[in-house]
């Protein structure tokens, strides 16, 4: 629906896409439509030679491969057991640090165990870094979700569409006047 609202797909194309009897993701269907249109353009003479058609298909295959990689990132999220193991490891490490890094009672007079500072600075730094990394990793479990901190994929699609339409429609063959610059006759500026 968002693609229809953005003007990237017509209602008829959406209906064709939804009518396909496939339980899987159908991101490849517009690629097949493009291949059919490119072959028709070649037979009608709109694409001059097979080398140009091969270059077009090569770019399309690159786009399809990147879409498949993106689909794989979205489809196969990080297994839950990995996050659970890392969470347990980080918190048990700091539980052990809480006990193991305490100072001995200086009133007992143990030789070589004089307290020179009262705040475990490096343990606190480790705690902030490890727990911070853990929280960032937890946020990256499903980056394409619908939460506020997930990637704004609809915004990215809209922005890229606007930039590409601007570059093709508004800026095509719109060049400023080419003039000689102040270093035109100098070999080294």
C-alpha cells in the first residue's frame, strides 16, 4: 500500500502482485516485469544491441542480489539463544566482579593489601561499556521492525525516489555554462 501511495506501483500492479499464489516474499516479481519489458524493448528496437541489454540485465541482477541479501537480513534474525547467552555472561561477569574485586579490610593489616582508592573506576568503566554494548546489540536484533528505534525504511524509499526523480526529471541536461576558470592557462595552480 505504501508503494501505491508513493507512486512507485500502480493499483493494477499491486492487484497482480497480490493475486500471485505464492506464500513467499514477492520482491522479485517487479524484476521479472522489468525483464519482460526490456526484452520487448529489444525486439521493438528501443534497445539498440545485445550488449546494452546484457549490461541492463547485469545491473538488474546486482539489484536483485542486494534485495535478496536485505531480505535475508530481515528474515533470519539473530537467534534468541545468542542474546540470552550474552546477557547471562555479561551480568554474571559483573556479579563475579562485584564479589571478586572488593578490597580487603585494611584494618586487618594484611601485607601488600593497602587501599589506595575507594572507587573501582576501571570496573565501573567496564560495566558501562559492556552493558552499553549489550543494550545496543539488543536494539539491533530486529532492525527493520516497527519500533521507534528501528530503521525508517519507508522514509529511505521516499527520499531515494525523490532524489532519483529530481536527477532524472528536473536536472536532466540542465548544466551550468562551462567557462574557463582562473587556472585555465596554468599547468600548476
